């Protein structure tokens, strides 16, 4: 983060070379451009994203939050309530309180934390349920590693924001359960799905195509993210080793050394079972791996991850379009390209490209980050009803997706806003 502040301060002093439109402008204009970006994303967070969830998604009858609101703002009060969604809500409002000090966000975070403790925690077998009914009864009692990671992520952030020891203890309990049951003792890494008693199953619930897809990039990405956030507040030496192991798995097994795209699905011995370039996951990994290494404090891994981040960001940029958006993915096995502009890859693109600019000083990364935000703000942000649409077409028409649901949450877009806010704020502090 200090590197980012230094580079931006230097650029303010000498002037960017046309960040937005290719024309030379003085440093004052460039300063105003970044200030405008920060102002716009802050306004989007404070006036658009967070109020939507507070006003529309809180369930006043059964507690917690509704499980689904569709793209036409229809509430489904009897939809099941997902652990992934609730963990992400907990993280978002905990972080929002930490960043803004607005106590109204703390009350929402506490609502999420209390609901998770009451309904999602499996008090008999440990870990958390994948989902509960709208009344809070266990619905999907499977232990999904991906879902566990987000509840751990949210609980550790709540502790970071509040110092609540019970939240930290529960985050640690999830970590211990994962280390006891989910680790592959032969080839390292983590398996995907277990029954309620932590017996491994062959269920394919995160996009896997066959039983050969025993490990996924996606699950390991969010484990790395959540282990890093837990280590941020709990400097346990064993956790440090497990976090380092996850970073090394990305460096040595998951990132393709020829293309610098991620191997999306892998077999038990880490051989890739797909030829998919998931551009959103690429760009998200590019900055999360640096963050994880920095939290760990391992200088060798920090250096390695910074070098990788630039290469991954360049690979992900293959999905950038002339309008600034990032398409979803390309499957080279069948030659099909998914050109949908989904909400979450745009958010990760803004952060990932800013991170690449931080590390390299190459202005095209910053140019593309701002272009992506401009596209997002124009087409994906719902300026009338709040929140973001799930996806838009190449022409910017809303195409699909819920406003809130099992996967649709305030975490990707809310985090993007806070990342930009904190980075530019640090620049101002450094400048002062």
C-alpha cells in the first residue's frame, strides 16, 4: 500500500499521460480525476449499495436477511438463506463500519453475526451449514469448504472491526474444522464437499464437470483470502504455515506458468482438467495473492506475488473490451466465449488493475481501471432502485441475475469501493 501511495504521489508531481482520454493534462487534473473516482465509488457505497441491503434485504419477520430478491425487485420471503450470502453480508458491514465508523453499519453487521451464531453454526459436528430455511431450520447441512471460508472471513472481519472475542473464537473453530477434515493428506490443498458429519462426498456444486475435478481454483482462492484475514487478527504460527502453503499452491500449482491464467478445475494431483480462462477470477487473484503475502509478511513470497500479479493482470486483460468492461470467460475446450458483463468481475477489475498500477507504475492499468468503473457506473449500477444488476449484455442491456441471492451479495462491489477509498486516502495522508 505504501508503494501505491508513493507511485501515485510521484505521478501527481509529474503528471499522468492522459489517464482517461490519452491527452496530456497537468498534475492538478490528474489529481482531480482520482479524487473523482474515490468520490464516485464512495457515493456508490454509501448511497447505493449499503442502503439497499439495509432497507430491502433485512427480514423483519424471521430474522436475518431474505434469501432472494430478483432483478425486478420481487422479494422471495420463503427462499432459503445461504451461508455464503450471510458470511459476505457480515464481512461487508463489518468492513464498512471499520472504514467509515458509521455505527448504523455496525448494527447490520451484528444482526448478521447473531443470525449466523444462532442458525448456521452446527453445534454438534462443528463448522456451518450451507443453508437454512427461511425460518432458520437447517436446510442444506453439507459442509462446503467454499461456504465455510466466507463465514470465517466475515467473522474474522467482525472481530477486526469490533474486538468481539466470540466472533474470533468461531472463526478459529471453522479453521480448525477445515484443517481436521478438508485437507488432502496426499497431495495437499483442500477438498470441496462433505456431509454434515464431515465425511467427504463427490457432490459437484461449484461448477465441476466430473468426478476428476476434485479441487477448484475458486475454493482455494477464497480460503487464501479468509486465512489471510484470520491471520491478520490472530498471529498463530500454524495458521501462518497454512496460509503460506495456500500462497505456494497458487504460485506453483494453480497459476499456469505459460499463460498466467488460473487453472480453474484440477484433479487430486493438481493436473488441470479444464481449459477455461475465467477473467474475473484471474484479476481477483492478482491482487488477493499480494495481499495475502503482505499480511503473512514473508518477503520472498511478497516479491514473488508482486511479479505474478502483473503477469496475471496482463493475462486477465485479454478479457477487457473496448468499452472498458470485462467479459466472463472463454472455454478453449469447446471454443465458446461467455461475453456477459457480470457484476462481480467488473468490481474485481477496478481493484486488480489499480493494484497492477501500484506495482508497475504503468499508466494503462489505471486507464483501464477507470474505464471499467465508468462502464460499471453507467450500465451495472441501478441508480433508480439501488445495488447493481447481476449482468448486462455487450450493449449494456440488463440480461439476468438477482439483486440478492445465494451468490449475489454486497461483498465484491462493496469491497471494491472500500479498497479505492482506502488507497486514495492513504495517498492523501502520504502527500500531507
